[in-house]
C-alpha cells in the first residue's frame, strides 16, 4: 500500500521536534548581593533551583531539546543542568557580552540553531508550575504568550489586548491603565512567527538595541503576525527581579500546584 501526503502533511511529518529556549545569561544586578557568586537561575526556591523547576516542566511536556543562552557563571549553570537532567539534549550558546547586553541580543544568538523552527521561549528567572507551560503548548493558537491579568506597575512587561484574545502591544513602557496584565516570560512561537521574529531582532540589534528586551522585537510584528495570550492568572508564577520577588517566590512555591 502506498500512502500519499499533501505538501502540508509532509512538512508536518518531517518537521523537527519543538525546542525550548531558555535565556540565562544575565548578571542580575538588581539581586546583589545574592547573585554575587550565584547565577539567578541557580538560586534556591523551596528546596530546588529555579532552573530545575523549569527543566522539569519541559520534561513533563515531552520536550527533550533545550537551547540555553548562558554568560554569567556559565560553567556552573552548564555543569548543573547536565548533571541533574541527563535525559535532556542541551545546546549551549554563550553570550560573551552579558554585562552590556540583554535578552534581545541573547535570543538573536540562537538563530542558527533554531533555523526558523517553532520553539518555546522562557526567561530563566521565572517561577511557575508545570500547568503554565502546558497551557501555552496546548494552546489552539500557534503563537501564544502566558499572561497574568492584573494591574501592572512600571517594571512589568505589559500587554494590551485587542479582539479575540489577540494582543496588539507589548513592552515595559506601555500605559499601565491601558494594560491587560503582565507577560510572565513564557511563550510559544510558530515557525512563521519565529522567522519574522529573528528578522525583527536583526533590525533591533542593527539599530543599536543590544540592551533591549526581546519583547521590543515582538511589538512591531503584531499588526501583521497574530500574537495571542493564554490566561494564567489562576496559577502561582512570578518573574524574580528583586529581593522581594525572591521572598514572594519562596512563599508561592508552597502552593498545591507545585506538589
């Protein structure tokens, strides 16, 4: 028996498995002195480093290929994850300019490894239960961001909602009263969006945006490339930027969602 595939079906059959990208290069100056000798992702939260909780979520979602961008204390991070998660296939990208660059620059370094494939993206400093990643991956939308609907302050990466769960703006500088809530740093991108995203990162970096967050490259794409959100407001999650965030994370981790 001969089975014929349409071109779309064939592309789905031969497409590579989805990869996860974790951005873990930063110095985390706002957490000094805690991060003087420990990278943020290896800080203990409820008996485990933050990165262990993320990698466990990735494993539970049946993702085995992980790209990690590292810089600050990179050897400690690389040794830890390889020893603790031998079942994952790690590819490490080194951001040698981690002191003066930000997540846009770090993500742009992954272009060759991603090569236009769909991928999961996360910042290495976000505490969240497995259900957050599950909702993003299982979203019916090809490109989806995990969003906590809440009033936001100046420091949060804010989003503005259009129609039908579509987002029309993202960034720290958005007007707080117009914002739907906070993008918590976990997202899924389709192949088409991934290609446009990398091109947008190119333009951003070439324009001098080495110190920008990667969201600055998402915002200009939103008019032509639909970006949707998944509501995770009922789940305990937090991006850890300050000491008070770390203290709150150590409280949140006692939630039943983490047991």
